[in-house]
């Protein structure tokens, strides 16, 4: 693959990674103390969340405010040096998440570049770093911060502009608001009037123009130091789709790091390929996550679960229509300012051409057409000339949906196909924003057929895949992207891996789920039964009889985010108090109603064993398929987190260390054992993981086994455990093992391939030749 040609053959690559969320509550210094445990777990590289200076109190680090130093709240330069030294002592590498697309501007005084631009306007030496359309704001940056009827709270005090506790600079020699290089406006003005590019629709994250060589150099000063001094071995690039030219950026990054190991947080739609010429080892693994989840999903559950979903909704869900309409609502709503900016750039192109044939093109029609194209775009973005077929598909779909705009599409098509034109480049940067906000952050909450499939980087309309299709995908992965990441849980997943594993069982138990859901909706009714299904699946996925003390609070937080992200009954900006109260009452019933608890206990007892089998199968698959497996912090035990910020909670590493050492008990000890054994084998015996060959089975229940040989290590997992039990177990089904004496490293026992014996202790096995 071309990606392998971007760096020297001896460039170090990880065998596995372990993601740590570094914050002021878990600094680099605390992380140093965790490294020995990670090494004992079998981890090869430690993988750190963003480290550069960020907004005060930031829990995630994606709101970078300075590019020239490590955040002191996260441990600073000394903390990174200490962690790197300890990693080197243990023979481990260091991978760091970086954020090239945007900076945090919620607190202007914390970001010296933004503060300077607000103070000096276009005269600032940093003005070119930000993607601002100065003409659209009459030479001023539009800052949407003012609340309803609150203009009177703006004041000038101590040589600054103040709005409540927010501070903004005064331009030199000025005294009044009208003289500033920015304008404080009502927060709703962001939808139409914003004139700086953001991260998605987050006004407090302003995009930076790393396509400018000077801006690239200035924003990567500290990152360059990490590699010059040998502190860091690899990088994870956040949101490359927001960049003007991701390929060029990755080439620049490869030059700066000496061709280091680099991953990109790129979402691929089904059937979409990562551009082969990019200087990257591959994606961060959502594509692999989607395949693993669907391999473990029973295709027989699709029809009954679809029927249940349709019964709960006023009308059947037409998924492509839901996606289109929600993307269109985003393009017409929270991201309409981006549509208008593309429209203005199209107008400039037309003026430059002085094309009398198209003279007098209606800008309202252009904006309408651009919004429709964004709604019809089938993937996150194109990278012209790469992905031109996706643009063609969007034009075809848009012309079909809106033939009244045919003349406008005739004007737009050559402009948006010109890879060098400003409108085309900005359109590419914008299409991914619309996809993310319209699908991941909205549509995923409006379809509850089987919510384990509603995950970042996945298409919920694809219900399951067969074993042969999985093997084909893994063989291609080994051939094309052998060093791409594999993940099951991240700081962005909507549901942790074991929540999804529990929900997946419902595809094997659709009738029992329907009966339980009907009873739950009767006992704790919500105004929208379709959303109620999504809510109760989340409860079932995260809830256990010996629930954590903070589970009530966590479920309330999830319910609020889920119903407001759905946006069809209540929203963040206009909450429906009565609707939300009913949903929160249902959450309380989980803890306060014996009848509700009885339903959950009964359903939990029915699915628990199968759910644990799914969890162990998914974990072993993720660690042993082609690619670099990542273990998200804490997920070596049950990972029952829901959407962020729930999945960024602190992790009890002392407990995990004790469980690994055998001095403490945990009902997820089997998962930790599988994780540790598989990670250790991958690290210590990499020569066993250099190929991919399916391993078949013979017998009446052969379809329930998934097995493959990675070049000396054979993975065996149970698929569809409920159906297996219904069929009477493994019986005489036997793996078709290659010649030799095979040994399961999980149990320490030899095997002749008979699955009833091999999988008696665990629903998974990891085999190596005994000799």
C-alpha cells in the first residue's frame, strides 16, 4: 500500500495501544504511575489524549489555546518528559492525539493569537491563521455570545470590553464598541451571520488554516520538539476532514516527524476507501468496530425488530429520508452560515469569469442548491480529484430531488468540480460537518431498531454481515492497511463496547425484548415510545443489579443529551419541559419502582450470559484481527459507558492492577484475562500475526464459530450464543485446524479442535502451536 511507502522500513509501529484521557485530574504524572500496569497488561504503546495548552479546566483537551507548550494543568513539559522516560524504560512507545483543525476561543484572553486578532483585526500578524471572511462582517469578526435581551450587559471596563465574565480586547486608541474589529451579537446570529469557520457548529472552536506553510510551522512548534527530542513516537490526527487539503497536511506532517506512525480520525462510509496515497497508517478504527459489531449481530432479528420499531413510530422510519432531511435541516440551520459563505465564493467566481450566460444568478437559489447538495452527499467529503464520483452522486440525487434548481446546478457543477476553486475546496470542508451533525448527532437518536448499530462510523441500516464477508474484509485489511487502528470504544463512541454487546443480544431475543419493552413503557410511559425504546436499550446496556452509585445521574445525563440531540420533541435551545420531565421520570423508575426493576432483572438474567460471550468475542476479535488494537481506558473490564462525557469518567487503575495481580476479584476478570493474554501474545510474538487465513469448522453448529489464522496464532470466537444454546451447544462440531498440536493460551490446554471442549471454559480461544 502507498501508505507504507511514506516512511522508512525501520520506522517503529505499535503492536497495540492503550488510550488514556489526560486531564487536570489525571495528569501526565499520574499516567507515569499507570505505565507499569499497562506493560503488565501486554500493552505496547501508550496513547494520550491532546496535551497542548487548552481552555482552563478542559476535560478533553480538544480546545487548544496555544501550540508552543504542553498544558501545565496536564503535567506540562516535565510530565511529558517523565512519561516518555518511563515508557522508554519499559520498552513502550508513545502516541499522542493532536488537533490541527481548530483552537479554543471560549476564553479569548487564554488564546494569544485570537486575542491579538480581535485587538488588531486584519493588521494582526495572526490574522491569516484564522479562516475569516472579513468582507462578510464589514471588516469585523462576528462573535455570537449575547443572550436574549441582554445587550445591556456589554460594558467597557479596565480597558477591555466585558460581557458578564467574558473579556474582549479594545483596539489601540479606541473607546467605544463600534470601533472594534469584532462585533458581539446575539448567539442565534451564528446560524446566518457567522464569518469565521468553526469545528462543526461550535462557536468557541475557531478553525485555523494549517494549509498556510507559516501557520503549519507555528502550530506544530511543540509537536516538532517532541520528535526532535525523541519524546513521542506517533500521532493521531483529529478531524482531518476539516482541513483544506488533508493529503498535503499529512505530507507536511510526515516531513516534520521524519515519517512517524500517524493515524487519522477519518470516518468511512460502507464501501468507501481511505485514499491510498495519504501519508498515514490508516484510520482510528471505527470501520473495524462496525464490522465486528455486525458480525456478532443475528440477521434473523432484523425483520422482527424493524416491525417493532415501525409499531412504535407514527410512521415507518425511512432511513435514507431521515438522513437527508436532517442533513438538510443542518445546512439550513446551525451550519447555514457555511452555506452562505460558499454561496459568496461562488458569486466571486462568476464575477471573475464575467460569464454573461450566467449573469444574474440568484444567490438564494445558489444557497438552496448548495444546501441540497450537502444533504445528498453520500460520504463525509471528497478530496478532489479523489472522490469525484461522490460529487457526481450528489449532483444526480440533488437534481432528482429538486429539478426546479436545474439551471443553478448547471452553474455549480463545473465550479464544484474544479479542485482548485475556492467554492469547491470550502464545499469539501463543509460536507463532513453537515454529515456529522445531521447523522451522528441527530439521526442516530431518531432510529431505535437496534441501537448497538447506531455508532460513530457505522450505518444503522446495515444490520449484520456474514462470516464470509467478515473474512473477506479482514483479508483486504491485512493486504491494504495492516497498521491501521482497531477500536471498540473511544471518547466519542455513543455506547461503550459492553453496552453494545448487551444490546446486540436483542437481535437474538426480539420477542422477549418486545414483551419487556411493552411492559417498561406501560410501567414508565414516555410521550414518544420510539425514543422510549432507545432509552430502555441504553438502560439495559448500562444497568446491572449491583449498579454503580452514580448510575442514576449518568442515565439522567444520557437521557437529556439523547432527546435533545434527536431534536424532534425537545432541543438544547428550546427544551420542552413536560416532555423531558416524563423521560426523566422513566429514568427514576429504574431505581424507584420495584416493578420496573423486576422487568430489568428478568430480561438481564435472560441475556447476561450471551452478552458476556459477545463482549469476550468482540474483545478478542479486536485484539487479533489485522491492525493495531487499541484498548480504551478501563475497557479491559466491563465498559458500560454511554455517550460523552460519560465515557470520559475516571478509571480505577488500582483496582485493575489488583485484579490483574490476582489480589482482587471482579466479575469481568475473564475479560481482563482475555485482553492481557491476547495483547501479550501480539507484543511478544509479532511473527504470529502477519497474515490472515479463515479457519473453517465441520459440524451442525459450525456457523456459530468464527476462526482465522493470523500466521501462527488462531483466534476462535463464539457467534450468536443464544442460537447456539437453542441448537443444543457445540455437539461434535470440530475446527478444521492446520497440522500440528495446538494449544489454547487462555486455558493452557491442548486441543484437537473439538469446540465443546475447547470453549468449555470461555466462549473464545486463542491457539498457538505447542511446538
